[in-house]
C-alpha cells in the first residue's frame, strides 16, 4: 500500500492576513488531522514570523514544518532561524524555472538561475537536514532547463522535489505523464502542486500519484488541491488502487469546518455551529478516561499523563453527583492540573472605579520575599488590575479567555473566575474564588502566571 504524503499549504494562501492566534489555531487543526507537512510562508516580519514558527514547533512534533525561502540568502537564514526548535524542520526553496518566470521574478537567464538553485539549496542544507526544491512553474519550463535545475538541486543536497502546475494548463493524464518522466529519473520523493482553476486539481493529483508522485500539496480553501476532496478520494478509492494517507478521516469534516471558520468562510453562518461543536458537550460518569482526555483536548489544553490522571480522578468524583459540561470541566482542569509552587503571591490590592473617572488598580505581589508594586488605569476594574499585573511582571500574555460565574447563592455568594493565558502556543488556566469577584479574577490570573513561570523555569 503506497502512502501518499499530504503537504498542506493553507497557511500560505495568497492575500490572507491571519492574526497570530488564527495561524496557531490553523496549525493545531492541521496537526489534529495528521497531515504530513505543514507549509509556512516565507519569513517577512522577522520577529513575529520567527516567533510564530517557534511557537508552532512547541506542539507540532509529528508533522514536518516547512518554511519557504529561495530568492535571497537572508530569507534562507531566516527560515533556518525559525526552524531551530522544530522536531522536523524543512526549508523550502521555491523558484521559477520557466523562461518568463525566471526573467520577470528573478531577472536571471537559465544558466544563472540553475547556478542559483544549486547555491540556494546548498546554503539551506548547511542549516537544515531536510531541503525541498520547488519548481513553482514547472509545467511551463523547457524540459532541459527543468531537468538541469532539478539536477543542480539534488547535487547540492535537496531531499525532495516539488513540481507545480501553476497555470493549470495540463489535463490529468498529461500532468501524470509529466510527473512520471521526472520521478523516473530522480531518487528522491516528488510532490505535485496543482492549481484548481479548472476544477480538476484533485483528479490531476491522484493521477500523478498513480504515475510516480510521492505526495500532494493541498489546501483548505485557496487555489490548490482541496484537502477535503483529495482526502475523500483517497479514502474511497485507496483500497482499489493501492494507496492511503495518514489523514484522520473521522476528524476530517469537523476539523475542516473549524479551519474554514478561521479562514473567514461563511463566518456568520458557521459561528454558532462551530463554537458549539468545539465547546458544548456533556459528560457523565460512564465516560472513559480517553473520552475525558479528548474533551480536554477540544478545550485547547495539552496535559501530561500525570495531570490527565488528576483531571479524570476529579471528574469521576464530580460525575457521580451530576453531568459535567465544558465549563465545569475547565474549572476542574484549572483547579487540579499543573498545580505548582507559587512564584508570585498576592499581598494586597486597591481598586478605584466609578462612572466619572477611569478605573485604576494598585497591586502588591510578593516574589522571593520581595514586594513588587504596580499601578495602572484601564477600561474597567478588571482590565486595570490585569494591566497592573503585566506592569509588575514586565511581560504580556495573550488572554485567551476570561469567565466569571457564581458558585454559591445569596447576596454574599462566592464568585469563581477562570483565566486562560497563552504562552509559546500553549494554554494555561488559572482559577480564583472569592466573595470579591475582582479579587477572584486577580488570583485566577496569578494562578495561570505561576504555572507558566514554573514550566519555563
């Protein structure tokens, strides 16, 4: 059974402007599907893009992270720097090989371009063991020039080659024959990228696989082979024709819906159904540890086996009395998982708030016997308190979620606050309980911060 390599290019969609959080979420969903390669565009904003790749590297351990480079030596260096902590990193040298493409994009004739292909791949190979040469307009290139460029890449250490039908000019059978000719003369995997302008990209890709291609570049949305269509084709036809993929088909539809929502496709229509699918569930005492672990994962937490066992033990205790929904499961995670010694403890706080002046917060924390103080104004008392905490800590954490709820009844009811902070792509939750909901919120924030600080240390 031939295993087809799935290299997903969703994060490389032209014209897309994803936020940092959206890119992280897309990468998480692609990892959940078990794609083989997650492709990332060229590093443009050195600080932000490198941070993103390193953040993704913290949780993508099975798939290969492929970062584009190719036009300059600096872009290759940036790609290598971004991949420094990746479990499986790849530098992708993407260059035009057609006559028009070489002259228009790179201002080079064929001999100079072939020379640069070899040089670029060699530079990338010095920094990374896995280097891909991608001929972005291979089907428009002259055969001799394409072969010479591939040979130069292989001689310099390229570990795989990609052929792109960027113009969508070839019908499926012709594309398969084109890929077959290249695959027959090289000893490394050959991937194919087909544009879907004519609606035949998936058909062309599967024919190319049958004729020698090792993998296919896909995307959720965008112009290349649709991931859902191609994965479904492999699932339905694989047994008959002897090929398979590592895609988790049971997760396919739901996960692609979530990615589609992030991409902005029909957000208004899908928002409720996607949010419900992700966070609305109910567990009872008959649910297994695996079911609880999956629910915790859906909430965005990545727990160790030890913490997972603590959460399940607490879940069993609660589930004996009543069913457990998403919010209560999050409270269990916050209260029993990743419990660590407190680096920071709350000494006191003063909050001023009214309808005629901005809210202010003055806080004092204790760290190693030293008192640390901060004061800040904010849009409301809790915002002011969180900003004062950031001032003391000297660091900003992404606030992923903040929830307040009553846990007892009456005018002196206890309030519970749940704070979820994200650091290096990982989610940390903190829980605080008090009759003063602002105090509960401050304690919840500190609880999450202490977990981050402990793990980083």
